[in-house]
C-alpha cells in the first residue's frame, strides 16, 4: 500500500487516537491524519512534545486536536478505564486507534537481559496495547468503521539475536492483532491490522543503528500512505493482515 493515494478529505470527521504521538513516526502520523481531516487524540508521556504537535496541527489548519499525557510504562487497568471514559465524554466514539508507542529496550543476549527492562518493554509494547484495545473497543464499535492498527517490526516476524524483549514484544503484537481480528471477524465492523514500518528515520532507529547515516534512511512521511490506507474507509473489510509500509 506504499503507493496508496489518499484523498484530501479521507479522514474527515473521524476521531483517531495515536499513541506515542510526540515524536518519530507517531508525530508524523498524527499530523498526517489531521491534514486529511481527522480530529486526533495525542497520547504520549512527554507533554511538551505533544504540545508542539498540537501547535503544528493548529497552525496547519487541521481540526483542533486533544492531548492526553500518559506514561504507558506505569499505566494499569484503571488508567485505561479512566482514559476510555474521558474519550467517551469528549467524543462519544472512536474511529481509529494507532498503537504506535514503543520502547527499544536493550540490545544484548537473552542471557544478559535485565529483568526490569524486559518487563518495561513488554508493558509499553504489548500490555498497554492490550489495555487500550480492551477499554476502547466499545467506543470503536460506535464508529461506522473502526480501525485498529498495531505496529510490528521485521524482528517480530523472524527473531534476531540481541533484540531481546523488543523482538518478542513485536511477535506478541502480531499475535494480539491476529487473535483480535479473528474474534471480530463476522461479528463487528471493527478491523485490526498491523504495519511493519521498515527502517525509518527516527530516534529509535538511530539508537538501534548508531553508525548508520540517518540521511540514507526512509523518513516517516514516506511511509504514511499505508497508515492512511488502514485508517481510511478504503480498507473497510480488510482485517487480520500484516502490512509492510515499504514493501
Ligand atoms: P521513537 O522512539 O522515535 O518514538 C516512540 C514514541 O513512543 C515516542 O513519542 C515516545 O515518547 C513514545 N513512548 C515511548 N515510551 C512511552 C511510554 N512509556 N508511554 C508513552 N509513550 C511512550 O520511535 P519510532 O517512531 O521509530 O517508533 C514508532 C513505532 O514504530 C514503535 O512501535 C517502533 O517499535 C516501530 N518501528 C520503528 C521502526 C523504525 O525504523 N523507526 C522500525 C520498525 C518498527 P517520548 O518522545 O516521550 O520518548
């Protein structure tokens, strides 16, 4: 779907939540969704970064976004329930949910992996996506065509040495997406898919590949067609699939 051409008003009147919206791919996704007409809910752990994205969207003339600061590493069931209540009160429904926030963790052999880091990566990359999905599903059901998009990775399809919890968390993400899509199949208009962004120029990529020249890496903007396709109505009925944003 890398060559998908989104109509300007593709996401008009849609309410879309983006996690990890303050930086990297999430920041560009939030701005891109707003540029196509969506009211975007910006969720992240660093409020000043979210405020910058908020201002950029307003300046570009997009619909007024909303900011919800949340550190997913210590979010528990009550946090997600309160958040879902707030979204319901403010918007009454949710049309799109992009699970984008992610932690890289350590790049080290399993034998040396720090237990606390392992738990934190699984919490942010998997448990938080489960908690948000579970509590927001009733609001996605209120949409005409709710779309849930998970973020996978190449190392979530084939394990790779030293990628530890990150790799395992991305396998789990694919599993969560597939189980959910199968449950929704035939009984709901809500669809669930995952995107493997591929190598993309962000802080996380730079941390994983410090010797790489960032100018040689695809930008977040370049991979947006797949994100737009999955959030917009052209992907209605498509569910349970894994998309490579650069393939
Ligand atoms: P970045 O590190 O650039 O951005 C990650 C975002 O997630 C940041 O906004 C960060 O917030 C947020 N985040 C991290 N931890 C938490 C937390 N505890 N609570 C709330 N928000 C949090 O990463 P990318 O943009 O590169 O990655 C986005 C997604 O794409 C991730 O799921 C990643 O695994 C995946 N991916 C990326 C690839 C790449 O090459 N870039 C390749 C394959 C997959 P803050 O800014 O405050 O730190």
